C-alpha cells in the first residue's frame, strides 16, 4: 500500500502548475462546449443569439459594416490558404523553426477538415437575414474556429520563441485581437449566430491544445530516435 501511495505521489509531483492549468482549461472548455451544444440542439435556447444580434443592430452603420467586412477577411478561406503556406515557407529557411512550420501545416489542415465534419454533422442552417450571401452550414463558425486556431498557433510560436518580454506581449495581444474581432464580425454581419462563434472558439481551443500536445510527443519521439548524440572523442 505504501508503495502504491509513493508511486501516486511521485506522479503527482511530476505535474507542474503549467500542466495542471492547461488540463483544467481543456476540461472546462470541453464541459462548456457540451453545455452549449445541449442548449442549441436539445433545448433550442437562442436567447444569447438574439441578444447579440440586437446589440449589433444598435451599433450598425455603413462605416462599421465596411470595417466588419474587412475584419472578417482575416478568417476567410482565401486568407487561411495563403497565410499558413507563406508562414511554412518562411519557417523552412530557418532550421530552428522547421518544426513550427510543420505544426502550422498539420494543424491548419486538420482544423479545416474537423470544421467541415462538424458543420455537416450538426447541420445547423445559417441565419436567414445575413448581410452577406454564404453557403454551407453554420455550427461551428469556420472563420472563428479555423482562423482562431491559426492565429492562436502564431501566438504560441511567439510565446515560445520571442525572448523580449515586451515584444512578446505586444505581438501576442495583436494576434489575439484578430481572433476576437473575427468572431464579433461574423455576428455583426449575421452570417453566424453567437452560439456558432462561441462553439468555434471552444472547439478551436480544444483542437489547438490537443494538436500541440500530440505533435509535441511526436517531436520528442523523433528527436530521441534520430537526433545524433555527442560523438565520443578518441
């Protein structure tokens, strides 16, 4: 019994505060996502959606609409095809950043596939009164989920590679603002319900954390097997 308790205590001691916080964030995000799905598809609760639509109506103007159209581009198909490819190309020139290039390539591609699967699985129609003509299903928001994962991944790369603390914070907040603004633009333009956007944020966060964890394991296994060790002197 003492041996078992000692083993358990040893495993707990290995968990850092960072690991515990990330685990809690993942669990809370998952629970909130399940609750959101239940509200939308089981209870049909749209109070949150109507409240956000009403708020966007209060601030609507031609100038605001033009601005929101421009912001929405940061989560569009064209932007999210070109920018990840460009980033991968840039990272390929720096040996220390090639793993990050692989992360961008794999995570961007799998996020797009997952989003399409979820849209078709839930099959929620888009709002009938949108300001833009859009095709496809609505839940979860692709602009929010795919764009959020891409910009969130950029924030992760910045946070783990930029040594200057002030610059790290400025760049991280800059790209985080893209994530927030794209989601708000989709509600304002009424091409998505607020619950679509919320689901996009949650699913994007969950997939980004899971992808980074799995790719981190693959990287460790690869380096352990193929990284040359120090050569013995003769």
